[in-house]
C-alpha cells in the first residue's frame, strides 16, 4: 500500500514537471504552477516591476503563462523594434482573449485579426478621420475652441484647489465625439460622466484576475462575479453607440455626411458594398474602439502632464517663458508653432515617455511560425510588447529613469525624437489616432500653460507618482491650485 502511494505521488510529481516544460526553442521563463501558470508571482500593485526583474533575469525575450495560455514578453527597445517594425507583419495578429472577443465579436480596429478585412477597415477609417479634420486646420480650430471651454471651466474653480481630471476628460471626449457623432457634451453632463466613469473602471477590471478567470474557465462566465462589470460597461457603451447610429440613419442626407458615422453609413448603402465587411456591426465596434481609445489615453496623459508640471515648477516656468517669447500676445497658438517651441515639445514627449499611459499596449499574436532572438514563436502565440521597458532602456535614453526633457533635446537645444519613443506603438498596428492625439496634447497643454500658473496646494505632502496599473495607466487623482497669468 505504501509503495502504491509513493508511486502515485511520484507519478503526479512527474506529471507536474512534464507539464511545466516549455516547448523546444520557446523563450525561457519562470517555473509555472498547474492551472495558475505564473499568476501568483505578480503583485496586484505593480506587475510592471516584476516584468522588469524577469527581463533582467531571462533576457530581452521571455515567456510566462496566464493560466494555461503561454505569453511572450519583450524587455527593452531592441525586441520591441523587432516585433513592431522589423517583423511587424509577422506579429500583426491579435491574440484570442475570450472576454474581449465576446464584447467585440472579433470586429473593429483594435481586436480584428490581421488580414484583408482589417486592412480595408483601417484604410477607410483613416480616410474618414482625415476627411473630418484630423491633421487639418479645421481640427485645430475645433480643439482650440474646446480648449477655450476648458480654460473657462478652470477659471470657475480658480479660487480653491480642485481636481482637474473630469474637466480634461470631458474636453478630450468632446473632440472624438465631434468627429464621430458631430456633437459635444457640456462639462456637467451627468450621462457622460457616468459613462466615462464606467469605462475607466472597466479598464481597470480588464487586467484583473477576474478577467483572467473568465478567459481561462468557461464555466464561470455567466456567474455574478466582478468580471460582469466589464460586460455591463460594454453593454452601456453599445447602447450609446446604437442610439447614435440610429439617429444618424434617420437623419442622413445622401451626399452630405456630417461626421464619421454618416460617412460610414453611406458606404454601407453603396450597391457594391452589399457583400463586404462594411456593415453596422463593424461600424458600431469601430465607433466604440475610437470613442474609448480616443478618450482614455489622451486624458490620462494630460492628467500626468499637470502632475509633472506642479511637481517641477522650474520646467513649467521654462515652458511658459518659451511660449511667451515665441508667441507673445498672439491671439491663438497653432500646431505649426510647435517647431518654434522645442523645449515645450520635449516636455510633452517626456511626459508621455515617463508616464507610459499604455505600458503594454494591446497584445499582438504571431500570424505564422516565426523566430525572434533565436527563439521559436508558434503561430497564434500571444506576444506583449513592454513599451515601458523600451522607454526606460538605458542604452537608448540619456536619463532613462527620471523626468528630464533633455531626453528629447540635442546639445543645441533642438527637439529630437529618439527611435525608442513608442508612445503610439509602431509598425502595422501603430495607433490610428496618433496625429489627433499629438495635436490635442500640444494645444490643450499650451493653452493651459498660457493662461495659468499651476501650483501644488498641499505643501505638507509631495506629489504621488505611483501609477495605477490597468489597460491605461493613470496617476492618483490630485488637486491643483491655479493662478491666472
């Protein structure tokens, strides 16, 4: 009997050991537990720190297991460039993530699998964004108009310290909403505030253990567990988008599209589009992608920007003096003035680099069997590019681990953008809204600086730069005190 027990024990031990062996040629990584994989070694507070330590231990490419799912990670700039650019097509796929696939039905721009349908949708969506102003003077005017509303909202709170985030969140939302739906919201609109709050909370939940449980254990997907928050939020966004599409369809004037939604609906109605990827399900998912992505990252970057400005008043003053010297009393500051403001431009980019609003981007997948750094990556393997590690790569930056605008300035004080700057990703899956986001950041940022001196109100407590890890990485909420210039 004792011998039988020992045989069973040794058999189970051998089975666990055998299950923990990675496929031949697969990137190395930590020992994994049955069913759980490597989940327990990550702290909920700062998983990026654990990834950094693993990168230092195993090298530029390593692997972990999310439950039973193998995931390849990069560490540093070199493998990030290899995957995003040098082998961008081979890694342009999207991994299967059940909770995301359920929400999007595998449609839209962000999660649609690489292929002709994705290429067609990306080309057409990019064209519509340009048609409705992205990168043009007309969009510049819209952003400046919204910046005026933002400044007015700030002025109404100038006497006491206040939290600026919701104002900036609404301002950024209004820009993408104008493009997509031809409408903006007032800053006290309760529907929008509730919707954005749900979206931000859902973003946090998407990288939580509950989302992973949904992905790995199909039996729990209908249980009333916290992952239902993600599905409820997705439904709320879907209802909002559907309502907008229905209103546009009912008021559409052929040949006179008012916005992105009108133009896409017209495309659906073309006779040659009857059998194609252009249909309302695709439109609704694309609108959801652009609405959520176009709000979260830019608003988060502006929040980090104000935090760094109040924490580094000397940087703030140097920006203001440069703007004042170059622009002076000029009524409006334009995007073309960016070239004349190298220090201010460097500060904006440094805020993006150091804050890493999208530290891991969206998971990629190999569309075929491929090799990288001598390792074999099988087709459909999930690959996560650690953009934060590229932004802190000591071989690429003068001051990799501190906030210093000199990272984007040469010895003559001219603006330079290092190749390792990947705030908008790179390659085939580069952010479709990069031009819009860059325009928004510059115009909102400089508008605030021209009008206010930003002060940290609580001298007894230093600013907190601890990031809150989620799909979009935010700082803690804070209050700021403003003085008119």
